[in-house]
C-alpha cells in the first residue's frame, strides 16, 4: 500500500515494557555506586549543571533512563557530561553523581553497549 | 462519682479509658465488635520501627484498672439527653448514664472493590495492605492464589485517597509509610523478589519515616512515579498499566501479586452517632472538632468529646496523644460541671 496515498504510517511502540527491559547496566551501577539507589528524582543536579544550560543533559533523566533500561537514550545523553562534579554538591540525597556517570561509562564498556 | 461513656475500643478509646480511670472516673467502654483493639489489633509489625502491634496493645491494656468496664458487641440504639448529662441506650434496652461521652469510633478501611479498575475481589492475586498484615500475622509466608512464592510484587499508593472519583479528596497519611514498610518486609522475606511501588508522591510526614524510605531504596525497591490506571489478570499474572511520569512514557509491568494501599474512610456508624449527638461532620465525612488547631477534642456540644481517627487519618502515636488530651479535657469538664 502506498503511504503517500493513504497517509498512514506505523508508529514504533512508545511503551516501556519493564518486564523485558535491559537492566544489566543498572545492576552494575548499583554495585559500583550504592548511593545511586537513593536518588529521588528531584532535579537539583540537572538545574545546577552548566552543560544543561547549553545542551540536553539532565542527570535526573540519565538516572531514570538507566532504571528503565533505555540504553540508547542514556548513551546519547551521558556524552554531554564534562565530569565537573557540580551536581554532586547539589544532590540532597548525597548521591555521588560524578561517580555514577563514571560507573555508567564503565558499565557501558563492560556490557559492550558503548559501541552500539 | 462521675461516669464517662467511651464509644469505640480502638487504641484511642482504650488509652482514654485507662487515663480517665486513673484520674478517678468511672468508665464504660462500648465496643461493637467481639473484642476491643480496633484496627491496631489487626496489624502485625508497626511502622516506623517494626515492633509488634501486640506490644502496643499490651501497653495500653495494662493501664486499665477496675474503674473501666468494657461492654463488647454493644449496639447503640439512641443517645438521650437528661437534665444531668446523657443516657446511652443499647439495643438490648440497657441505658447507661453518662456525664460525658467520648466518641472514639475510628475509621473504616476504604473498600477496594470500589476501584474496579484494580480488580480487588475480581482477580485472584490482588490484595490490600490490611490483607497483607493478616498474612504476615497468621500465615508467616506470602503466596499467590495457586500457592507459589511470588517473584514480583507491586504496591499501589493512594487507593481510595486523593481521588475525587472515589469521593475522597484527602490524603490518608499513613498508607505511604505502611506501603514502604511492607515493601521492605516482602523484600526481607523473599530477597530474590522484585518489588515495585506505584506512587504519586511519597509522603513521609513523621519522624523516622524518611529513613524508612531510604532503607527501601537501599534494598533496591523500584519506585515508579505514576498513578496506576488499570490492571488485567491473565493466568494469575497481574499486568499493570501506568504512566512512568519521569520519562513521560506509558509503562507495562507484570507482577505475581498486587497490594493495594487502602486509605481511611469515615465510618457510617460515626455518621449516625454524630447525627444523634448533633455534632458537625466535615465535607470529607470525618467529625469536625470546634477548632483544628486549638481544640481537636471538643465538639461544641457540652460533654461530647472526640479522640483518634474519628477526626481524620492518624498514626498510633498521634492517636494516643489525642486520646490523652481528650481524657484531660474530659477531666476538666467534669470538675467544673
Ligand atoms: C493498613 C494500615 C496499617 C497501619 N499501620 C500502622 C502502623 O504500623 N503504625 C501506626 O502508627 N499506625 C498504623 N496505622 C494507623 C492506625 O491503624 C490508626 O492510627 C489507629 O487504628 C487509630 O485508632 P482509633 O482507635 O482512632 O480507631 P480504630 O482503630 O478504627 O478503632 C475504632 C474502634 O471503634 C469501634 N467502633 C466503631 N463504631 C462503633 C460504634 N458505633 N459502637 C461501638 N464501637 C464502635 C470499632 O469497632 C473499633 O474497635 C495503620 C493503618 C492502616 C490502614
Ligand atoms: S558532572 Fe556532568 S552532569 Fe554533573 S554538573 Fe557536571 S556536567 Fe553536569
Ligand atoms: S540531585 Fe540527587 S536526588 Fe536529585 S535527581 Fe539528582 S541525583 Fe537524584
Ligand atoms: S499517605 Fe501516601 S498513599 Fe496514602 S493517600 Fe497520602 S500520598 Fe497516598
């Protein structure tokens, strides 16, 4: 069927299927940086991030991508972090945010998802 | 000697009875059920420190002396005014003189069947937080309907609370901390199980509560921000649909057991008694004290006092303080009467 004639397309499923999500990175990060578990998604880190003023980076969002197994989005966004550590100063839960990012890079490497 | 009639033998009524007895008053406590204890008598371990509920009950009971007489399975037919106070008439015809009355009729659990979209009473593997307390107390292990150990368990916050559709705009206050406590207990019982929590806000209002939340996070409980919209059970598996509001995407999670954190409801009995006593009820259905800041225990009707969850959701510590405060005010009232 010709698409231009009918105007229909197929949308990819937007739904998160947590049953089949790839949480292998999450487990590695949890082990490497236990304070990661304490994130309450408050957004302080993202608000204070200098890179966030100029590009789309939010550590709060990176954290949630990791928890939902959204590896493609995670990998894309984490590249914009310059590891300045400013977010660590802002986090009310004492999450070692800078080390979380390093742990995510290491987990990406360990699982081979870095190159995908 | 002055006589006080307490209606309701939950922790509020019992604590007030103990104190009023110690203050030298005669107390008659009326309980509609076979035994006193109210809701706390049904809980296993309590938040925030997970001590046994029975310990608290024993502590309260120990204070009661011969000044307190308890009538269980008491039905109240009418409350009549007499020149020197009140007469509480029971359904068996007995009339009990009262110089003051303490209304401590507590709350009722929200009937989870009303949230049909969650399937309580329809699906096999959907239970309430109150059911889970009973399971902890009586069975000591958690199983699905077909006797298996669940590998995935989810908790649903705000069931029947903060919900105009259920007719309740208010927050029930204690279900967040109850849910977090129970999530930890499930995880401790079955360390390999995955435990989820669907929440809108985690409201940890009191001392040591936030620490419990942190403990749950450390145990790896997955908190998903979004109000569960509906569930569907297929071959014993409960499929949950929610918006993961932190990613802004719809989400699907399948679990073996779903626990609904049911909220507080004002009881119809309280409404009936409030009508007899001519005291006011708020738009939320709970009894209104004359002043929410200054006097939680007075009703504006002389000799009629309030204590506990009859004036809205409360945890045990607040309920007990409220009951002692009511006892003190009743004592003052009787002295000046
Ligand atoms: C699932 C759940 C878990 C909870 N866990 C905890 C916890 O771990 N820690 C904590 O601090 N709090 C907890 N709470 C809160 C706690 O249950 C309340 O604070 C407490 O029950 C309030 O006591 P109460 O005496 O005011 O009311 P209730 O416990 O409701 O007692 C009221 C009593 O009055 C009786 N009654 C009612 N109407 C009449 C009538 N017309 N005539 C005679 N008798 C009547 C009832 O039968 C009942 O015995 C929990 C609540 C829920 C829903
Ligand atoms: S460490 Fe990265 S995420 Fe944190 S403030 Fe610096 S650039 Fe932003
Ligand atoms: S500041 Fe800390 S708690 Fe807040 S979103 Fe960032 S990592 Fe999470
Ligand atoms: S205490 Fe928590 S679960 Fe209960 S009604 Fe309030 S926000 Fe909802």
